[in-house]
C-alpha cells in the first residue's frame, strides 16, 4: 500500500525532502559588480533543506548550472516534477539532508526570482533588460556570500557544483578561502574552451537575430522566443553525446513526412520540445548574461597559470570528470587538480565512465553517488 | 582483482619496512596506491603529506573514503606534469611489474622525488625457477592466482635484474631489505635465490 502511496505522492517518499517553499532575501544595500557598475538593491531567491546544527557546521552550498535554479530538491506544492537534483539531495541520499543543511540560491542575474535583467529597476520602474550590469562568476559568488551572512553561516562544510556551478565553487574556494571546508567540482573547467565559447556565440546570435529581440528591450510576453529556443536546442546537444543520443533515440522516426520542416526523427521532436519548454521558464537576457559569464571565466589569468589563482586555497577538493563529456572534458577537470597538487593542496581527481556527456553529472550511478557520499562524509 | 586476506597479511611487513624509511612530515607520493592502506599507515605513523595515484576507480573511491588525496589516471602522464623534486619520497610498491615502460617511470619517479622506494616480487626466487625448470610453467600462487590467459600483462624481473638496471642507470641503492618466501622475515643469504620480496631505497 505504502509503495502505491509514494508513487502517487512522491514527496512522501522517505528519502525525499517533501514539499518545499522558496525563500527570498531582499538586500537593501548596493551591490557592486566586477565591472564597476552597481545596483542599488537586490533580491536573492533560495531554498534550504535539512536543519542547521547548533555550531553551524553542517551547511552545504549548492551552486546551479546555466539553466538551473534554486529548486534542486523536493516538490513545490501542486507540482509533480521534483527539483533538478532530487536524486542527489534528500534524507539518506549522497547529499544527506538528515545530516546536512543544504542551501541553493538562484544565481545573480538569473530569471527565477533572484534579481536579474527581467527584474524591475527601482530607479526607472522598468525592467533592467540590457541595462543590467555584466555579471561574472565572481559577482554571483559575492551575492551568495551576502545571503550566507544573512543566514548566519560563517563556515560551509562543502560547496558543490557542476558545470557553471563548478566554476562558482572554485571561485568560492579562492575568494572566501577560510569559509569553505570542502569543494566538490563536477564536470567543470577553470577556463571556458574556445569551442565552448563558439557554441555559446551561435546561441547568442540566434537570440539577437530574432525579430522580437528589439535590442533586449522586448515585452516580457513577446520576447525573442524563437532565438532562445534555437539556442537551447543547440546547447542541449553539447550537454549530451553521440552515443547517448544514439542509445536514447537512434534513428527512430516520429512520422514519415514529405514536408522538409516537419518533425521526422524522434531526436528532432525531443530537441524542439527542449527548446519550447525552455522558453517558458527562461529569459533571453539572462541567457546572454550567463553565457558571457561562462565565456569570460578564466582562472588561468594573464600569466596563463592556474597556480596563481589557487595559491591560498585551503579547502579539501574533489573534482570529477566524466569520460563522455566533450563540453567540459575530463582533461579540463584533471588540470584543475594537477595545478592544486603542484601547490601541495589537498586535492583529488576521479574520472567516471558515462555515456551521457556533460549532463552525466546529473544522473545517478552507483560509482558516482558513492564517491560524492564518501567525499562529503 | 580482490586482494586475498593472505596477501594483505603478506603486505604488512612490506609496509612496515617502507614506513621505517620515511621521515615525519615527509611529502609522499604513492604510485599505484591501490586502496590507500600504505598511505593511511604513513599518515598515522609519520604524519606524512600523502598523495596517491591509481588508475582503478574502485580504488580511488576507497582512498576518498579514507580521506587520502588521490589522483585517478595514468602514472606516466601524472609524473610528466610535476616539477623536479616535488616530493621527499616516491613509492612504487608492487607497481613496477605493471608499468608499460618500467625504466622510464622509475627515472621520472627519481626526478620528481628526492628518494624512491621500490618494492617488488623477486622472480629469481627458487620456486619460480623450479616451476620453469621442472614444469616449464609459470608459478601459480596467492599473488598470481590466475592462469596466464586471464591475467593482466606483468613484467617478471629478479633482484639481480633490478640491481643490474640500477648500475647501468647510475642509480644509487641506499638500502635493501629482502624478505623470505612469506614476506615475513628478513632473508640475508643468497637473496636472488631465496628472497620472495625486495624493497630498495634508491636515488639518483
């Protein structure tokens, strides 16, 4: 009986955090960005799971990737789809909410509740759109630090992030060295490769060549949806792999058609669906902002050597690369750890077999989950 | 391959010998660290700053569980990336026989480490010779339990081979400990014939 119950109401499963409600922290002071610009106030939306212990030593910070958000576990009331990392986070799961207090904020510049281009600029009464300052990974982390100060958290047991989230946790261990105990970097890079910048540029071009683009000053209900959907379709391919797509769809056909623009293959249908659903939850200006934040992220710096950035790091670090990930491939993750090891830091590198490309860091495998559990323990 | 309990017991003496050569607080690199049991011992006994390298993901997990820094990957690729004399001690414990190019890896280990410990099975051991002489066949025992067609490629070499290599490459052997057939007690006479296991402390 109880199994049928959890099937219908998965938030009641013993390893689920259950129904969750997002929180907002309104910071009424100015925030200065890396590029020198500032906004007068900002809101940061976040979710927390589990309980902060007495000595405030069990906090885990989750940093989300480009298209992610603060809702990484449990269910929102009335919804049947859980948060994006629900397989990883919950009571008894690798990020165990019966032991840890998990915090996941929506990134600065985002469009899911934290102040970003689609938010109203209090000075003009209109959305910021293109007037929103250029965001860097460092700016995102600075805003997260303000949230943690507000929550009374002075020590993070671990900062965890994949992809763009991995960049943020690296920034954390550099900028707030003394605060971070452990850092878990998943499928990430210390510097966006030229190929990745190239892919992002195709996505950005699709957006600003959309007839509704209007130089970023579009009506919220009539944005550059076609461009954004195409950007997402193409980016989505970079998150997967040839083998992954092959085994998921093969050359299966949805229908035979004479019309060249109709959906014919299953994979086409899948990508169009990905594009469409993305448009409903994402803002084009945020997409431009975040892809630029990714592209300009470069811990190698002017001396072209990661060791300068990592000089003062004190955290214990684990990076995991996934064999089939060709967006942030194993060697880019390996290089992060090699640089840390050359400096004598406490760092480890593991490499996992996977079929599904970059998105492998979101999928459950025993080896992967055991590793995460062991590292956080 | 799961190590049998018997083999684990054998390795204990080996680890104790290696431990004796380590200075407290040394920076130690264990190439082919397996599940990290040697490094764990060295951390407990000598508070070393440990780092392990292994290619097997299951063994990496065991090291992470023990909290030992570990790098998953090929030993040669890893060494090539490191500056000279980065470690006080580099350990190759039963690793050399699995290497693609043992000579190259040992000289790389001598480059990144001030001192190198090499522990290896002596294939000049009399029983191995007897098996070849009488049966014309390789020894099957606890350490090599699998028939040839089911085991990974292994380079067999003897103590005499190793010492000859060191002479040719101008490698100094500072200390040498030879263990008997059960890797338990020290073997002092005719080691190339009677020793089952050898541990050498070397440098350039």
